[in-house]
C-alpha cells in the first residue's frame, strides 16, 4: 500500500509541474506576441534614422528569446 501512495504522490507532483510549465508557456507566448506587436507599432510610428534602424531587430530578439525559452521548457519536460 505504501508503494501505491508513493506513486500517486509522484504522479500528482509531476502533473503539477507539467501544468505549471504549460501555464508559463502560455504567458510567454502572450508576452512575445504583445511585445512584438508593441515594438512594431512603436517602430512604424517613428521616422527612420541611423540609431532607430538597429531597433528593428528588437522584435526578432523577442521572438528568438521566447523560442529559446520554449525549447528549454520542452526539453525539461521531455
């Protein structure tokens, strides 16, 4: 009976970990979409000059870091 209780607790703990990881992925996806949209809106409303030209890479960096974090979470769960 003790083995069954241990396995049940282990399952519940692992399930909670998966649920938290999925919630974190949902928040990460939301922040990446809104952050990228906000950056594009801000960039498109400002005139282009030398310093602002490099700012167009900010949305790319947001997506790249979001993808790297998603990959890390998937790797951890796997």
